[in-house]
């Protein structure tokens, strides 16, 4: 079963799009970026304030548009309220597929 995300755009930054996401009354932040799947890039993409609170920051690579939905669903299932997840999308098509999962197309 595919979860029903309620999303809103929090901020459009130069390197990413920040979404506020609600899933089953749990709120978390999603950062979507077009970038190589390199965890070292996250500190340059995600604003510092997301590293300064007590919540966790998760990182996942999205490497193909057809896999975006399954990967997003797997990752978001394990998130705690207040967490942030960064999805590093390999290309624009994968980024667009991720946007579609979050109903932002």
C-alpha cells in the first residue's frame, strides 16, 4: 500500500527543495536535491539548522525514476516525527519522480 503524504513546500533553495510532510499525523522534513549519491554533499545542500536540533537526518540516493516510489516509501516508513530525510536524486527525471510521490507535480 502506498502511503498518502500531505506535503507543502517549505523553501526553495539553490540546491534543493524542502518539503514539510505529514504522514499519519507524523511530521517530518524532506529535502530533494539533484546530486550525485555522495553523503559528503549533504552538509553543503541541507541548511545548517537541520543539523542543530535533536532530530535525525537520514540520507538516501534515488538512482532511477522507476525506483523512487519504493525507496521513498521504505525510508519514510522508518522516520520519527521531526526527522529530516535528504533524497539525492541522480538526475532531473528522478527528481521529478520523487516530486510526484509527494504530490508536488
